[in-house]
């Protein structure tokens, strides 16, 4: 088979010949003239005609002698698309031929661009340009950069302007569209081409400057607002503290301190907030009927006890201030020292020295290691000495009104310290008593005071008598949870004493260490303190002297178990019916309480204890 490509009807432009041979001579993938041939279509053709001629004259028929198929199909396809296969010889379908891709390279006739521009048939319309065809024949048209459409048409279908600003973000900031072009604009204060794929815009724009300035201004307003709020809040706090200070008698206290030259420090609420970590619950060391006690550390590292007192009755501010001044003058080694106060809080805050070794109550009732009788007797002497000191104050005697073992603190050397003066009241020297609302602790309270509301120094004597019984027995004044079922310690102790059955209630350690004669002497003193009529009770100074005498006798005479040497005759003069005379004449020219030295002279008994 011979295939010829004709340019028009007669001009030969190319072709190929395919010879039919045996099947064994046909090679798959090879289209080189055996069963298949191919020829390139020459460039520059303006017309294309195909002519096929059979060399053997048997087109489309099989050779009967060697069973070789005749050539039967011809087609035009894209270069390198078709790959010959022997199977194609058997799959020819002339009625429904298969379609294969064809690429037609075309161009406008009329010469090259230079020639065509001068021709009336020039095909390139507005907003387009001409370029020569790659085949060397004719030319092509294309839309100018910035335009799109059909370059061979006019009007809306032709080349129209492209709005680059709407098709994508080509600029870093502003984009301005122009006919066939666009431009990028940098903000004021910045320079560059503004293109994302170019140098962009460099520098600081006016907008950025405005934003930074606005943020700075906003920050300044917020800071000023915060400080204004803080100042207003602080001013309110200061005003509130000033109001509390005046309400709690602060100015009156200042006047008293200046006139009497009392060494009482006035703390600010800020100092005590810092000292107690804002009155954290973890710093609570005690609670009572007259306030809560917190452990605190001052700025000079001094450890103190800060007590939140009860709210001050406005009708009793002057009395409260006077009591503060009086308590600040108490300087006894067995009295917890009042260091200062703070009146800027809603309730007054009192600052005392901090005692580290718990209360006597704890060492009597909440520990498995009991105190020796020697220590208990010394604690009793020290406590009685402190109470006698308060009752013999130079200008205004002080009645504690809540003497109990939990208000007797012990330091690391087990020295007694009388504490908690929340219920204490001064009694003018020209009065025998003051009438008050009844306050105190059940089991320790003077029954005469409970019935009459008349407070005297003998009320403290009664309460101390109960403490003395606690020291002897290690029993609580009121058994826990059995108030209605069991007698109080005072009643139970008195009953057993008069039945000569003290051993049933006295601590066995005390009986063994001191001897029953000694125990009986202390028990008699305790029962004298508990007499129902206050006038029949001994004065606190008398109790202190008798206990001091017993303590000294304990040091001079070792009391052995079962020893028959009588102690009572040695103290017969101290327990005689006549009243003991102690001439205490403090100087009237001073408003302060006698110092420890003068108190010690009062407490030491003379060598002659006769009545």
C-alpha cells in the first residue's frame, strides 16, 4: 500500500509505503514499512489531500496462499501518539473507525506580521499584537498584556481589560487598576514597589504609627484608670481606718499615752496584716470567748500574739481606753505583757508577747507526761503572785474575772504567765466592787458573783481555788459532756475532803511526791478559796504567801512516802483565824503599778510567821 500526501489536488508533499508480508515478519511497536508505515505531515500546507494506491491491487483482501492480511486502514494522528500493534490489523472497523487526537498548527494567511499589517485583511484587532507563526507561514494574534479575550474579534468578545486588583492580591497594601495595567500604592511613610512578589513596602506606615500611638494612649488611659481606682480605693481604706480609729477611741488613747507617758505602741492595721499573713487561719493559736489569737511576726522579727477583741460598745469607749492604759502598765514577770494595740480595724487588735509552750490546761489534761508536783506548786505560786500584783495595783486594782488553767500560759522553762484580760475590769480603790454583766467560765465562776453581778477581787480567789484543785487532781472543773450528771470538781473535791477520802481524787503522782499531809494542807487552802461568801475567802496576797511558804518547805524538807513529820504545825500561824497584816503602801505620787522588785518584797514571808 502506498499513501501520498498532496498539497491541493496534485502537488506531492510526502508519503510512505507499507508492504504486507508474513505474520512472522510483523514486529509490534515498529511502524517502519512492514504491515505499517508512517510519514510526517509537512509544514506550510494550505490544503491536505490523501491518496492511497494498492501495490498488489488486493486492498482489503487476505492473501490466500500465506494467510497474510491486506493493508486496510490509514489515519492521521498526533506525532508519537500511535504505537503499532499486530492486534490493530484484526480490529479494523471501517464502518465505525476509531478516533485519534490530531494537532493542527494553523495560522492567518497573508504573509508575516510586517506584510499583514499593511493588508486590509489584517486579522489582529484592538488591544492585541501580532507574532509570526512558528511554521514560517502566516501569523498569529494575541491579546496585549493586561487584556484577555479573542484577539480576532472586536467589541466585548475581543480583548478586554483585566482587573488585576480584583483577580488576586498582587499588592501588599493598596492596588489601583488601570487600562491594561495596575499599580500598587504603599502607605504614607513607606517606600517600594508594593508588589507581593517584589520588594513590597518598607518602613513604618502612618497607619502603623497611628495604631501604635493609639495602643500607647489606650495603655496610658488604662494605667491612669487603674492608678486612679487604686488611689480611690486606698483613700477609702484610709478613711475607713480613720473612722474605725476614732470609733474605737484612738484619739482618746493618744491623749492618755501622751499625758501618762505609757510605753504602749500603736500599730497600723497594715503592720498586723503583714505580721499575721492577713490573719490567716494557719496562724490561729487560740480561740476564746473574748476573741481569737493569731501568731504574728513583726518587721523586726519579734514574734507576738495578736488578739482580735470583741467589738467595742460606743458607750464604753472611754472605759475601754482606760483599761488599755491600765493593762499597759502591768509589768510583772508572770503576766503576759501587753505590747500595743491597733484601733484601725473594725474590732480592736491587741498585741501581746508570744508564749510558746501551750497553756497549763494542756499540760494537765492533754498530755501523757504530767508535770511534777514541784513544778505545779511553783506554777501555783507564780500565778497567785501575778493575781496579787493585779489586785494591789498602785492606782486602780484589776480583777481578771476569767482565771482558769487555759489562761495560764507556760514558756519554755514552764514559767507561768497569766493571760487573756478580755474580761478583766479595774475596780477603783475607793470601791469594794463593781456591778457588771456576769462573764466567766463555767466551773471556775464565783457563785456569789454569778448571783449578785457584783465583781470583787475575791472572785479571782474563787477561780484560783479551782485551778489549785486542778493542779492537785488533774481533773477538769466540769467533766466533758457530763455537766448535768456529775458534780463539779469543786463540789466533788469538797465532799471527798470532808469524808477523808482525798486519795480517791488526788493525782497519785502528787500524793507520792508530796505526801498526804502536804496535800491536805494545799487542799485546805483551796477549800478556803472556795468559800461561798467572798468575805470569808483569803486575799490573793495571803494565798500567794502561804503557797510560797509551802514551796520553800518543799525545798528544805524532802517529803518521803508515808513520812509522819507534820507539816501543818509549821504553818499553824499562817492558817490561824486572825487576819494577816501586809502593809502595802505604794507611792501616791505615781500612777504606775509597782515593779516586780517591790512585789517580790511583798511575796516573801518574814522569818517570823506569827499572827
